[in-house]
């Protein structure tokens, strides 16, 4: 024991005693192998960092195996270098297999880069969303309808990938849906998970279109399970609905270049279909104002008709009607002091011509 301990202490504190140093250096393969090993151990993390790490380590150990075979002539050097080289090659093969298994179709990969990558959505989360729609891309031919007003049930949520879809109501054009916009986001937000409904608009493909669709029940289950995905869809749907509202707002114009807000309650009577026999109080006031205005320029008759005198009892019974409230002119109403709530239906009577706000039938008129 004492002899062994003395030998160990000599090796630890004094170092090995070399009888003689070789005068010649090792070959180029030995130095090349160490260079590759040095570069390999400088690799980073992540998938590409693993590619870098195992690529350089495998190359370095391969050079070590060749050096042991041709120069060192040691079986142990060759065997250990071979084992480490094989381990690195297996790791590289496993990485390639996992990357190929995680590869998305071209349409979904482009959708991720366009819609989700700017929001820094993790790829694994995006795969859960894609898995919910079964990774299927559906198509629409030209002039094929996606939904019919009053008939098609609201049982899915779809996102347009390519093409252009026209939205209309009662045969009247409303707006377009362009790629990477939801096709039925207002309908989705209008219903609770337990409610059912039908489309209030008609969606028709202007060109050949492709889209993805999530079943309503499956997507609701996913949103209830994953809070992050629920917030993501809430943000995307909110932005999409606001874009559709702005598209409608761009169609409202006035001859003074004023841009009105479609959120005003009074614009409902302009955008929506007017009832044939009913009218609002503001319309009745306008009629009362128009009657004296149109009758004032007429010439007064020369002969004055005798009116029978009113009995005192009738005058006392029927009090005089209050004078109709004439609308203040634009110059006297203080335009600079008005806010958005003061824009009532009468403001839209100043639109030039009899053209309706929503009277766009062709694509050319809308694009102009």
C-alpha cells in the first residue's frame, strides 16, 4: 500500500517523468482533428446549434480515427474515435428526422410567417392551431358561394389564404375579403358557444380561392383549454372586424370631404334598408321644415279669402300648435364645436346627388 501511495503522490505532485521527448511532431490529421474539436465545443444551443456542435465534433473524431489508423497505429485510439464519430452521426440523423417530421405544408408555413411570426407565436402553439383544422386546405371556384344569407348555418370559422371574396347583403355589395383575413369573424363573435345562427350576408368567391376552416365545436374546445390561443384569436378577430368596419367606413363620403363614423347610431338608417311606411322623428321634423321652405317662394294670391271667425270655445279648447323647430344652418350651428354625437340623420341630406352611400354594384366603382 505504501508503495502504491508513494507512486500516486509522485504522479500527482511531480508529474510523469518522460524518458525522452519526440523530436518530430504529429501529422496534419492530428492537428486538424483538434481544430475541429475546438470549433465543435464552441457551438451554441437550439436546433441549429446542435447541428453545428455534432457536425464539427463528428468531423473532428473522424480525423482522430484516421490519425490513429495511419500514424499512431493504436487500436484503442481507432475504436474510441470510431464510437464517438458514430454517436455524432446518429445525433445528426435524429435531428434531421425531427425537423422533417415538424415540417408544415407550404400554405401553412407561409401563413405562419405572415400572420403568427410577427406576433412571436411559438411554433408548437401554431401546430396545435393547425392540428385543430386537420391541416386541410379547402378551395372555392369562381362565383361559388361560401355562405348564403339567411340559409348557411354558422358552424365554422374560416381564414382566406388566396383569392378574393365579395360580401353582399340583399344583392348590395358591402366590401371585399382579401388573403389572410377571416371570412366570418363577425358571425363568430356574434354567437355564444351554445348558440346557433345563420349568416346575414352572402359570401361569393370573385376568383379561385383557397382557405382553411376550423369546426366551431373543436375550436371552442381548444380555446377553452389553451388560454394563450384564446387570447391570440381574440386579438386576431378583433383586428379583423375593425378592418371590415373601416372598409365600410371608407364608402361613406360627403361633398365637403367629411368622413363619417359608422359607429354613429344615426348611420343605421343610411346603411340599413329603410322601412316603407315608417319614419323616424327626425324625418318628420325634416318634412315639417321643408313644407314652409318650399311654399315660401310661391306668389301670394291677390284675392284674400274670408275665413270664418273662430268661436271662443273652440279657441279655448284647442290651444295653438307650437311652432316647428327649424333646423339651424351649418354656419350657425358651430361646426367647430360639434362632436360626433351631433351628427344626426339630417347631416346626410347634403350629400350631392341622389346616389346612395352603399350603391356600388361593380368592382370598378369600388376600386375607384
